[in-house]
C-alpha cells in the first residue's frame, strides 16, 4: 500500500464493495454494503462475509471513522451528500456499461487505494482471459436477455458487451432498442430469437419476475435461465465468468443446429 493511501475505507455500493475487495490491502476495507453478503447480488459474497456490513446511513459511516468512502452514483445519495457536507472524502463510481468501463473502474480503484501495481496485475490477467475467450463463430445466435417489467439489455450496456464478447447478437441491438428499452412479451415471442435468457427468480414471488416464467416463453424452446446473475452486475473480472458461460451456451446451441 503506497504512502498516503487510505487506511480505513467504507463502501456503500455492491460494485465498489467488490472492487475494493479485489484490490484492497488486508484490513484496508473496514465495511461493505449489506448486498455484499448476498450471493444473489455479489460475485464476491464469500470473501465479503469476513467484513462487517453497513446500512448506508451517515451515522453508521461516521462511527467507522473512514479516510475514504466509496459509493455508486445512484445509491445512498442522501448519505453521500451528508458526508460531503461533513467534510468526508467520498468517491463515486458510475456503473460499468462496457468492458472498457470495467477496466477503467479497476484502474481508478487501484489508484484510490494506493494499489496501482495490484490493479495493473488484475487488468493484465483480465485482458489475457478476454483474449482467450474470443473467437468468431460461423453464425451468431440472436439472443434476448429479458428482464422484469419487459425490459431488455439494450445498446450501451454491460450485458450487451458480455453477449457480444461471447459471440452472440443482442436482439435489442437488432431492433434498435435503447438502453433499458421495453419489449412486450408478444413482440419478443414473434421476434423468434434463438435464445431467451432470464435471471434466476428470487425466493419471494413477485409480479415483476413472474412474467419471466410465462408459459409462452417456455413454449418457444429458446428459454434459458442464467444462474450466475451476480457476474453480470458489476464491472469486475467476474464479468468474464459470464462471458465464458455464454460462450459455452452458444457452443451448446451451435451443436443443435
């Protein structure tokens, strides 16, 4: 850890949790968000369990006496504003919407933690694995990543880049849908994508996710459940696990053609 590096870091966001866990020195990260301990949300939940979780309140953070608070741009906004008014150092991270965003966030976190050398090693390994996963299939299957409330993974999204890196074609891009664009169930079925990807359902039934289990989707024969959804959420090396899983799914699909 370099001179002047923060000795007590508090994270308020599930993605900054993972970046700090990945790069921080032992004992440098003193608290993580509650989602850090949830394996449905964090790809590093196992590693995070040894670190106390916070509820993202300003009172909790102040009592932790941080040198640095790291947060997402859209989470815990009231807490972040309060901490800034109190004079605490807070660094906010935009969500990664591309693999290059993921690389930049890794680089930036390394600089903030005084762990530039460790970040460089992680990035070198990231690039080597991404290159090893790349190939050019004879035909790219058209894939719909279908989300609650009829949303799809549109252009300029990390999900879209994962699919492209795996040799797949994103239905949202084929149809020109924007980031967060909606596609009614009927339109999805009539589009006849080669594969329809949905996330694993949560334990409690919800109207938002029940559509993903609709019999019409089951009847297409294209429906596949993505069981490693935490790997798709944040711009960490875990996204390459998602790329590898999608490449394997593409190769499975190719074998049936």
